[in-house]
C-alpha cells in the first residue's frame, strides 16, 4: 500500500546514506498525502540542519522505481511531504475489498500472548452499572488485541472465598426464613438488597420448606453459600452473554486455597517480615507505596492480597510465554491504591513489571431527564446492568461506555443514547453502514474493481480508510479502546459527505464508486464487530 511504498523508498535512501533511523510516517492533512519528520530527528545525530538532511534523503529516493509517488516536497524546517498517484487510491480500495474483515489485521509473528482479566464481580448479587463499563472495556480490548495479532485469553476470577461468601450465606438463609416468618430478624452484617430476596425465593423454589427453622450448622451454611454462589454466577453469565461478553477461563479463589496454590507462592516472596504476629509485605521498598501491607494476619488468616498475588503468577505462567507474555487487569478507579502492591509482589516473585498492566476506569452516572438514577426501583440496590439493558439495549451501553478515556467520568444520558438523530454518534455510524448496504443492493457488481478516484470527496474517504490498520496497531500497543468510536464516527461523516456530493449510479466512474462504498461498509462493520454491536443493513 501507499504507506509501505513511501517507507520503503525512504529506507532505501537512508541505506544509501548509511543512516540508521526508525521511520515514522503520518497522514498529512494539508501538505500532501503523507509526511515524515525524520530529518528533524537526525539533526543531532548528523550535526547538520534538518533542511539539508531532508534534501539528501529526497535526492536519493528513486522515483522511477517508486512511481506510485507523484511528488515530494520539503517544507521548513525539514518536513518531507509526499503525494501519491491516483492509482494508489484505487489500490487501497481493492485491497480492502480483497481482504474483507481481515483488513487491518496485525501480523501474529513476533507477538506475545496476553491474558486479560475483567469483570470478575463478586458472586454475591447481580451485575451493576460499574461492571458494565468494566465488561465493555475488557471485551472490546480483547477483540482489538486479537485483531492486532495477539493470542488472547479472556479470564474471569471468581471471588468466592472468605467473609463475603459467609455473609452471602447467612443473608440468603435469613431471607429464606422470612418466607415463613416475616418477623425473622436479619443479622446486622447481612446483605439487605432486594437481590438477596430473589436468591432466597429461588432457594425456596428448589428446596421448599426443607430448611424451615433449620439450625444454622456448618453443613447448612455450606449449602446456602454454594447455592448463592451458583445462583449469582448463573445470573452474571446470563447478563454477560446478553451483553456479548464471554470468557475462556473461570478461576475460583476458593479452589486456589483448596488446591494449595496460594501458600507456596507466598512463601517465595523475598521482601516480607514479621511484626506484631502478622506477616507484612514491604511494599514501601523503593518508595512506591505509602505503607507496608499485611498479607497474613496475626491469627493466621490470609488477607485478600495472598490469593491475588498467587493468582497473578498463575495467570502469567499459564501463558507459557516468559519473554513476551503480558497479563492485563481491568479495575475500577477505586482500586488505584492496590495497583502498586500487586505489581510490587509480581516483581518480587521474579517477573518484570512491564509484563503486568492495569487499566483503571472511572465510574459512570446514569442520567434521565436531568436527574441521576442511582438505585434500582425493583431491588433497592445499585442500578443493575440488566435493568440498563432493558432500558436502552446492549449496543448503546457497549458503545458509549468506551467512547471516552478511562480516566474520564461518564454521564450516561438515557435520552441522548437512545435518540435517532445527529446528536447520537452510534446512530450515525449504524446509519452510514445501513446506507452503504442499501446502496450496494442497487448494483449487480459481485466484485467491483476500482480504477481511479480524481475527486476530493473520494480521496478524503479513502484517506480515512487507510488509517484503520494504523489505528488497530496503535490500540494494540496503548490499549486505548476509546480511540475506536471517534474513528468510526469520522469515517461515517466523511462517507455521508461523499454520498451527498457524488453521483454513483450511471456515472463514468460507477464501478470504482461502488467498490469504494463496499470498502467503507467493510471497515464500518469490522469496527462495530470489535465492540460486539449489532450491524444493521436497514434502518
């Protein structure tokens, strides 16, 4: 493609000049089709002015060999700007149509394996709106990383060990007893949301009055705990499936302890010490945490850090890629203080810090008619993901919860995300795809071939299409999935401009235009697929 051709021409020139430097080529908005600042970056190395270096580079580019380059100009203080021939625009369109959904795919060779753990909600209730953003980010990032060429494992960590599960058991037990005796008192530490009432109702449906007034023995506690765990996970998976989210692996914290996978790892930590009968991890070492952290309490009980530390090593070792493997966690912003502790422990076990990444995202507010909706009217708990899907549908949530950067708090306005006009960016993108599909149905071309594009509307549209592979590669490195929605919106807008100004049917360039519309449809559909959105052919 054009970009590769220009990079090769520059590389050949640098080889002639015996210069070694990475070549960075960007889309030029007003000064050609592509531009590079390589001459500016070489000033210090060569001890020459950038303008002189640029002249040397251009002088050694063979335009007879690289005849797809129509013109090269140097601009102060040393930028080199490239124009490409019309044939390159047609070539781009034909390549997209030939590759189809594979357009933009990164090479797998040389890429490492990645484990991305996300959602991992406690099995003590239904998913709430915070989990929805976690799921949208993690699922979209997983799809993008795979498209970028990485081998991705999606993992869900089930936090089913410790006091929270004991609390779940007594809560369901107490609500179950209230079915028979409305005056039965809830323990002070019980979960009080309406979701637990539904858990108890489901338990009653299965066991009827078998445990009415039953003594709360360890065996009864285990029964209610296990039922609550399974019922919660069933509902969590039901909602995630509806949300377009799935996992390769589910790992149980409880099983980590039962299989003795935790303590051997904790014993290998090198920077621990004993104080006040407890075991501490020296996370202040290097000044990266504000205080050291207890990992084993004085009574011998482990803190939640123990399983997390062991689990992160387990995830990494399972990749079987010690040099290039990466594990990624997606956490809410309220876990920011926890990042350094886990990274420190990961490094203490002998791994590189850069092989563990944590994505922190800020919370969201659901707005309706100018007011924030905090609570579920039905359950008396935080608004659930299921209720939000009932209100606005899956796609609006998946799209708008990744539209902004992770550190931006989102006001999710129900009226705005469900509108069907130019204020709704998701609607614009879907409408552009449907318009492409409807337009293509009017023509009989099975494999339309592009030959030339001389008008600026087509060229601008093709310039947008050319950016897609670079966008995928960039997101595969920086993990910023929020770059995808604005790209698709811009592409949709540029297509709409083309559609309004170019007559396709019965024009001298009809087949080329049809090929271009097909290419736009391909990229729009692929981008929406990365977000697991429904892709409409009619609207």
